[in-house]
C-alpha cells in the first residue's frame, strides 16, 4: 500500500471541474489504483477504502477547490443485497476517510438504492442510464450543506448524474462529485 500513497498525479489528471456535474478524481483507473480498488471491493479489504479516502482528501485539499468549507458528502449507495454480499459499501468507506481528513460532514443515509442494478462495466452508456433509472431514493435524513457525491470509480458519469438528479429534484444543491479514480477510456 505504501506504493499507492507515493503516487502523484498531475492536476490535469485529477480535474474535470466544469459543466453540470463537475468531477474531481485522485487518479486514473489503471495500474496500482485499479488493483487497490479491486482488492478492497472483491477481496474484503474495507480498510483500503479509508486509506483511499484519505489520499483523495489530500489531493482535494491541495487543490483550489478546498476553499469549500460547509459541505456534506454523500457516498453513492449500494443496494442492501450488495452490501449483504460484500459486507460494506466501498463508497461509504472512502467517504469516511475523505471526511475525516477534510472535516466535511458525512451523510451516508441521505440517499438509498431501492432497486438492485446490474454491474455496469460492460454496459453501453445508453444501457447504463436505463439500468439506473428509478434506482435511488432520497430519505428524510437530508444534508445540511451543499453536497459532494462520492464514488470509487467514474466512468461516464451515469451513477453520479442519476444521484444528482434525485437530489436536485428535491432542491438540494449538488456542487459536484469526487472519486478515487476516473476511467481513462471515456
């Protein structure tokens, strides 16, 4: 894991902070970072999520975006069946490390996944949108501040966009998303 903490990414690799859904990514979804995420998710190492969240926070705090002080972080939820299988939500673990390091408020129960969805790595952009339609619901535990959505991997933005749509429909200010890794193929 020490190799991971020594990874440095140029700012052009980290930021796409413009448009309707700005994204801040710590790194690219390849090499050691891809292996670390897979190890966390598929080999029962939730503690890696905390470390990845701390590393994401370090990059965030070194950016111009760290000026934001009152922020609620909502990790992208997993369906309860997936949590039962895996034992944890990787986005929530990452969000814990991120919030511990940034001092931001963590709102893990604000958004829930009410419909089980299929894994999206092999789906087309159109199929991803259909897969996530009506998959999320807002709870009564609403965030108190503008929201950053947090996920492990950003591919084409379908998951964060669908989550943001639900939040914005309910008058919640979504300022963007932060992710550990952004797929370079998109």
